[in-house]
C-alpha cells in the first residue's frame, strides 16, 4: 500500500511538472517597446503655457503650450509698415506721364494743321518740319519717362517682395511659438515647466503611440529558418497566478546581423551566445506597458 501511494504521488508530481513546463513553453522572449518621440522647443522665449502631464493622451494637432512671442509680433508689425510704405511710394506711370501725353496730342494736331497749310501753300515746309520735330521729341520724352518710372516701380516691387519674404519668416517663427502636438500618443515624460525659458532644441516632453507596441525578442540561429517577415505568431504576457494573456502578433522585422545574447533574455537554447533580434507588432488593449516582459510562440 505504501509503495502504491508513493507511485501515485510520483505520477501526480510528474504530471503537474509536465503541465507546468508545457504552460511555460515559448520560442523567444523580450520586452515591449514603442517609437518614442521627444518634442523640443522651436522658438526662444519664456514658456507661457505647457498643458502636458505624464500619462496624458494627446491627439495630433492639439495645442498644448505657448512660448512668448511679443518681440516677434513687434517685428511683424514693423515689417508690415515697411511694406506698406514701399508700396505707397510706387509711381503711377499713367498719371506722371499724362502731362507729356497731352502735349504730344497738341503737337500732333499742330502737325496735321501745318501739313494742310503746306498743301494749301499757306505754311512753309520748315514749319511742318518743326512741328514734326516737336512731336518726335515729346514721344522720346514719354518713352524715357515711362522706362524710368517702370524701373523705379520694379525696384520698389522687389523691395516689397523682400519684406514679404521676411514677413513669411516672421510668421513661421510665430507659428513655432505655438506648441502643437504632432502625433497621437501618451506622454511618457515631461522635461519643462511653465515660466521656464525655452531655447530652440530644448526638450519639452516625450510621447509615444501605445496603441500598437513592438515586442523586441531574440532567437537563436537554429530558429532563424522557422520565421519570416509578416508571419503571424502568438504573444503572451504574465497576468499573475500562473495565468497568461495572449495576443495575435505579426513579425515586422528580423535582424540580418547576429549579436551577443543579452543577459536578461531567455531563448530555447540557453547555451547560444549569438542571437538575432526580431520585432513582433502587437495591438495593445491597454494591458501591455512599455518595458513589460513578453513571450512569443510560433510552434505548437
């Protein structure tokens, strides 16, 4: 009887161990990571507002802060006034040549009258030549003045265009004073506070899209032929009390270079020194956190 009881206990123990080993089987393991983006200041000045908190979810295009832009607004007003003054000073060609054009019209009338008088024998040819010469001189004066005024107009237009380009630059700087969140994600860290001074390139906060995460795992060279890009696999995380939560995953990257196995990574072949990194994309339901340990399985 004692021997039978011992045998039963031994069989039960082996069954439990075998079940436990089956539960813990996996092909590779690693930790979850996300693409992290550090948002930096694009303008210099005091931070007037920065409505960002760690753990906060932000949407793309959401305005989260403001950098003091008083001096830029003043520069913008000055440039607008400069452009206005330049445009006001542009000559009006038609108006400024109107007097000469009237003189030309009268001179042409004189030419016509004199020509008739010459035909009637009342006026001399010299009088007709003088009338033609006067009209010709006026035409030359009008062309010269129009060319001069046109050159002045083009020069002032170019000056106004230069100021307009400066205005574009100032407006761009003003836009950069408004801190706008570029992507949807969760704020992981905040590096600046309201009323602090910002300089171009100063980190303000770090954000990452956690709706999908990558499990960065490591496999041995013998496992490499078993997987391929786009392959569907099973990913699981530990929920405690020997329970696991499973997710469908897709292999999106396989390293083409081997590296020494990190000490914290487990593989099927514990003796392997060289391993290959892979990434498995997993849709997150909120339970997966960045840095959390995960296991991946593609064999049954």
